[in-house]
């Protein structure tokens, strides 16, 4: 019995073994030329794939670059899918407060956060800086223009509706005007909420981290 496939990567290099003239993921039954530490990984093409960290005393220059593995015809579909699963997706979120300390929340009608109350934001495009991304998303979805943008936190999580991890850049944003012009093809609604209500309504772990950080920074009332 071959056992489960193992995705083994280090420093952007992927270990693949030749099997029937194709390069494929090794399995638990493979005789590897090095030791490997495995842990639960992810599903790829319906298979449960373990994540493997190789214990090496040198950099494996002869292994395939993970970027090349994705497009190589010599690599099996399962191995290519595993490489894609291993790549983090980059997203941005914006924390926008009004003069009363309320936060702007939006409810998307599509994507991994469809139907959730969430911080505005979206996916970073291939040639885009995260700060440029958050400005673009705010303009496209809400029709607003930031006057200041500052990085609040960077975090990584796996959404329950997603097969991969996301790295999110959360920015604290001030707007030129609070007048909103929603893109109804992306958002069903937007609302200003007290931070406690927003935290209770959202299922976004990045938003919850941002609210917790803002709460920790808030000045505490002085004791009489």
C-alpha cells in the first residue's frame, strides 16, 4: 500500500520522484534519501496530502523550483495541484473609522466571504503593492478615496470556505469623504457599526485580530 502522498518543500524547491516517466509526489511508502518530518497538510485533487519538512545538511539545488513545477508537463496533475495549494494568497482589508469610533463593514455577494459582514478589501493583483490594492478596492467597491493609509497588521489564516492560506495586510484608513457609492455587483450593503457589534458580526479572523489590536491600543480610563 503506497500510503498518503507527501508534499516536500524547502526554500522554494520541491522534491519529486520519478514514477512511470512522470515526476510525482513521494508517498509514505517511498524510500527517501533523507529524513522528513510530516504533519497534516491539505487536500489536492481529492487526495489527502501530508506536508513534509526535509531534514537536510545542504540546499537541494537539483530539486525543481516550485514555480516551474506548476507549468511542467513532466509533473503529474496531483503534484502540480499540491504546489498550487501550498502558495499563499495575498489579500488586503481596510479598517475605516468614523468620528464616533464606528467601523465601516461591508457584505459581499460573491467570493470566499459572500454573505458575511467583513472589512472592505480584496485580492492583491500580481504586480500590485498591498497598499495600492486596498486603495483600488475601496475605490471600486465603495467609491471612496483614502487620504491616509497606514499598515495596522499582517496575518495569515485559512478560511473555512477556502482550500489555501491567505496572508492579509490590514490597513487603518482615513477617507476624504464618508459618502459611499457601492458597486452592487460586488457588495449587497455597507454599514457603520460599533466595533463590538462589527466584531460579533464578522467571521473574518483578520478583522477580529484588527479589532483586538485597536482595543489594546485604546486609552484606558483613568482611575479616580
